């Protein structure tokens, strides 16, 4: 392995790839025009055939006497949106009225006036099953709305359902202490009897009532006590004989996160309905603009506009043509193996870059100003240098390379491009290379005679062209010269 055969891993620059595609803009435009014309022509012909089929069907229907008058009706999509918007407005109004008039929504969940009534059910003469039935009867009375109905006598500004929500019932084993409760004179003897037992009682239940004010809370508790006493009289006859003892009553402020969650849920529902209403209204406006408020049904025949339909498909064809051409160019760039860039030329091939001639004074193309504009973007200030000056720069670098070597009499110009183009460049270089003998252009990779002639040369200069020269062949000719000990002075890239 010699100095020119180092391993090189090539990196593909997206900028280089972009400029490669831009330089082939004529291909892209041609593909766009071709696909645009084909797509437009296809749609134009298809629309005409469709219109013709509709006319024939209409004529047959008229001959059979089956012609019906077209009917204009309201657009069902618009009716659907109007009905949905109306329902949402009614739902939002209901939520708004509830939030404004509901007692629960006005409660402060961190300062709730709450009254608690604790009762003891004395049923020692009956079994556990009867006791449980009595407890269930009191629970049903508190939770099924009957107690809430009685409490409405105190405050009629709250609904029965909300008042029922503010009532809770709890029955569990509770320890009884001597001085836990403040009781009236009528229940002092029973209280003392219970306290003396000193054990937990499963016959104790509590009724908790939340109110919007201290006054209403106190009134609710008084009404609830009377209601429980009246219920006890009824249950004496219906279930079993027993005694209800009021163990304690208290009125305090408490915090209830469940009420706060309920309030937040109502507010979130209102917000969700409001957002849904706005979305429906926006969609309705779009439907009205696109479809109109009415539609035509029946035997009315609509004919497509061939030109309009063809225009739409032509635009689609133009876009597809651009993407297709770009895809093909990218594949060509990646798979062709051609020399496309000189940015890392020395690192890739191990050759000094003596000069780069990017202009061709003999080649004039239509819309050449577009090519010059792309070249200007790619090369920057170097694009302003004339063709002659680029040749002189390459010749000056070649002189400097020859000056650094001794006894450099015969220099071969070699490469892999066409001989005519190479000879044209050689003739211009010779005019600038005074005192240097530059032999005729040879393709040492393809010609055995040229390879034999290389053995008698002191040095070699390669002439390659972007988009034409193959990178594999460049490496091959570099290897051929290196194996024969011929000094490689560098390369000039067209």
C-alpha cells in the first residue's frame, strides 16, 4: 500500500446534495411539466366522459317519462349542528342557573356549619336481628329523602335533593364515657345507666346535617330531633318496642373536600360545555361556507367543469413531478460513483488540487442566468473569476509544483474524460506554461500504450471533470502512477 492508497470514508454533505439537485433544475422542471400535463389531460378527459354519461342517462330517463323535478331542501348537516348547538345552550343555561341558585355551590368547603346528633337505641329485650332492622329503618328515614322533606319546613330556599345531599348517617360501635355528652333532664337517668356500663355500644348512630348558616343549622337540628322522636313512635308499632336516647348534640365548623370536589366538577362541566359550544359554532360556520344552507336532491344533474378539474389535477401533477425528479436525482447522486464535489478532494484521493475551472466560455445554454445564479450561491466570490483567470491560476500552481522537483522534463496530462475536451484545456494551459513540456492527453486506465508511455515520464498531472469522472477510475490511475514511481504533481478539476 502506497501513500495514495489510504483508506478514506466519504461523508455526504446535504449542501452538496442540494446544489447537485439545483444544477439539474431543467430535469425537475421537465418532470413537473410532463406529469402536470398528463394529470391535467387525464382529468380533463375523465370529466368529459363523465359529463357525457350523465347526459345520456338523463336523455334515457326523459324518454321513459321518469324525469323528476329537483327539490331544494335544508342541508341536514346544518340542521344537525343547529340542534346540537341548541342542546348545548340549554345545558349551559341549566348549569348557569344551578350555579347561581344552588346552596351547595355557595358553601365554603373550609368553613361548613355542621350539626351532629348522636342517638342511642335501647333494645336490650330484643335480638340482634331486630336491632339491626331498627338501625336500618332510621338510616332509611335519614337518607331516602323523608328527613330532608321535614327539614324543608325550616328553609324553603334550598331544594330537597340538595338538602338530602347535605345529610349523612353513620352507625358504628362507639365507646360511651361518663361525661362525654350534655343531655337534658329527661334523658339523664338513661345516660347515667349507659355510662355505667363502660363498654362499646353497637346501637349508637349519628345524623350529620350541613347548613349554609349557624341559624339554619340549629333549626335543622331541632327539626331533625322531633322527626326522629316521631319516627321512634311509629317504629314502636311497626317493628319492636325500643327507646331512643339523645346522647349528644353539637354544632361546629368543619372542612369537607368532597363538597369542594363537587363544586369544581360543576364548574368544569360548565367550562367543557362552553368550549364544546364554541367548537360547534365554528364548525357550523365552516359547513355553511363549504356546503351552503340548502342542497338539491332529485334528478337534477350537475356537470363538472373539465378545465377547472384539469387545473386542479395539473397542480397536483406539478408537485408530484418535482418530488419524483428530486428522488431520482438523489438516487443518482448516491449511486453513480461520479466525482461531484472537490471540497475534500485531497483527503479522498491524496492529490493536490492545482486548480478548479468552473466556467466554459464555449457552452451557452438557454436560461443560463439561472445556472450562473446557482453557481454564485455555491461558489461564492470564486464564481466572479473569469475562465482565463482560472486557467492562469491552475497553470501557476502547476509551475510551483514543477519548480519543487528536479529534472522534470516530461509531464503527462492524464485523466478519464473525453480527449477533445481535455485537449482544448491542454492547449490553453500550454500557452501559460512557458518552459514546461506538457505531453498530449492520455487515458492511462483504458490504453496500454499510454500506460507504457507513462513509464518514461517524470511526472503526471490529472485532468478530471465533476459529474463525468468516476471516483474508482481516479483512484485506479493514481495507483498506476504511484506503482511506477512517477511523481504525481496534482489534479485540475473542470
